[in-house]
């Protein structure tokens, strides 16, 4: 086979065969197909799409690009969750310790920042020493010992997704239904979860900007999970404003810590407890969603979930002293408010623009291999429907460079639409697909 033929076939709207997809994934993983040809093919996929069969083939080829974990010797039923990507989405940092603290083992493979959306691994790496690089046996041992492990792609687990993910991040090829479905589900299948809760984001800060697209992505992923014999549930949730108040790595870790300790934003807690509830239901820890959420709430209230987070940090080499005293996490040199330009109600937010403003401050990558500045980002406590007076802070910018701070302020102000009328607050969730 020749990669140029495959690129041209997809460029012209053709349907790739199973063998072509498997050959491409094997060649890109072992390095015989270079980045520039892979980038051309994924751009063709982005523009032309893939049908259901091609999407399933891509997912399976990516899942099989490394080892596939079987965790049944350490836990009878392991649960996992994954978000389709959003701004300020630190739900995993709260939901996973809640679930593990309730006795349901969690083994998760997470990603890094992607386009305007942050990544769990980048956030956790704000903690000095914390590493997502677990070997398969370390991953298994940690699930057995503390009931919670958080790994990144390695040469062992779904390496094809690791490479493609980094390439998509910097080539404008993120918001593609088949590429997102294959990326998420290949990681989930490779990491051996029996139950998978998918948090499919919809809105101006999500890769799916409307409900129909989000439902379609959710259905495709739920079907892939079912075909592979995994219990799979998808929640469709709102991403028309940052989730919670922090955007940026160490700032989000701090918000997650506050939430695990009973504070933080109500929106983040409601989101995390809903996700945790569905994970606990899948694991058979409760009969109803209400009971499952009550279990998770009790694990927060009596400190077990917080203790589980500390164990996760310690088990993967992180400095527990920093999470015990979040003032020791990376801090930006400059912190300045963004002020409301006039009296009015926040009518809408272009959340991707807000996410990109944070990326450009240094919280994400503009080109492959860019170093992340864990300290920088935004605090955005004011939400759609809030009424502000002129000069009141909409939020705060944490920066290490005055020019970037000024640019972020302009971009955030341009991302907000003001209204003179009352505006309804946004819902958290739009539905569940099982
Ligand atoms: N999360 C992933 O792991 N992959 C995507 O493509 C989007 C979100």
C-alpha cells in the first residue's frame, strides 16, 4: 500500500477499507509514515468524514496499536469516564476520587490539552513530580492497591492515539466526529474499563457546537462501547461557558481541591456528582442514580474522596505537600481583573475564544512540544444570566507576561455578548444516552 493513495482516496471522498485503516495506524505508530502525511490524511478525514464502519475500524486499530489491558485479575469491574473536551473541565479530578472512595475501582487513561480545551494530564502535572507514565504493571498494581490510577498514552497503551492527538492539537483537525470518537474510545478499550461514562460536551467551547452533533457523537461512542462488550453511558452536557470558575492547569487543580473539600463552585460539584453517580451505578454500587449520588456526596462530606485524591497524587510521585497547601502550587506573577465595560447581563460567551485566550497565556500548546506554563489561566466566576455593573470584575487573568495579559483581556471581552434583558442561566445537562 502507499500512503499517498490512501490520502488521495479520502481527499476525494472515498471510503477507506479496514486494511487501509489498519495499515495507516500501524505505519504511523511505528514511525514509517511521517507526521506530514498523517496530517494530510487526518485533514482529509476532517473534511470528508468517515462512515460508521470506518470509525469503528479506526477505533479498533488505535486501541490495538499497543497492549490491551485486562484488569480482571485485580478488580472484577473497573469504571472509567471521559470528556469530549471543554474549557475549565476538571470534572475528572473530582469525580474519580469520589468513585474510588465509594469502593468502585477506577483505571483511567487521560489526554493532554487539545485545541482550546484543557487536558487532565497537563492539569495534574502542575503538581511537582506527578507523572502519568505508568507501565502496565504499575497501572494494574495501583488500581489493586488504591483503587485509582490515571495514566497517559505510553508505548504500551494506545500509542497511536498519543501521536494522533498531539498532531490534531496543532493542525486544526480536532473537531471531527470520527477522530474524537476513535480517540476517546480507543483509550477506553485499551485501558480495560468494564464501564465507561462519556461526558459529551455541547456548545461554544466544545468540539460539537450543537445538540444534534453531540447526540450523534454520543451515539457512535456508546455503540462502539457496546460492540466491544463494555457498559457505556453518555451524558450530554453544556459547554456554553467555562465549567466551574478556573481555566488553566494549577488554577483548576486548586478548584478541584476546594470542591473535594466541600467548597468550590456549585456547578462543578453538580457536574462531578452526576458523573460519579453514573459511574457508581454502572459499578453496581447503588440501585438508583439518587442513591449513587448520595454515596458520592457522603464520600466528599466525610473526607474519603479528598484522601483518595491525596493517595492518587502520592502514588504517582506528586508532592502531597502542594495539594495540602495549594498556595505552594505554581502561581502567576501578574493577576489582574477583567472589568465589565457597562451595566448589563451576560447573554452568551464564546467559550472557545476564552479557552484559546488561556492557551495563548501559556496554559496550552500552540505547536507540538510547546512547554506548558502551569501557573497561568483565568478565573471566570461570572456566568450567563449574571447581571453586572460597569467596572465590576467579570473575572481575573493570571499571567506571567504583561503583553499576553493585555491580549487575553481584549479577547475575553470580545467573547462576551451583553444583554439588557434578563437571561436564563444555562442547564448543566441536556440528556443521557445508554
Ligand atoms: N478527548 C480525547 O481523548 N480525544 C479527543 O479527540 C477529544 C477529547
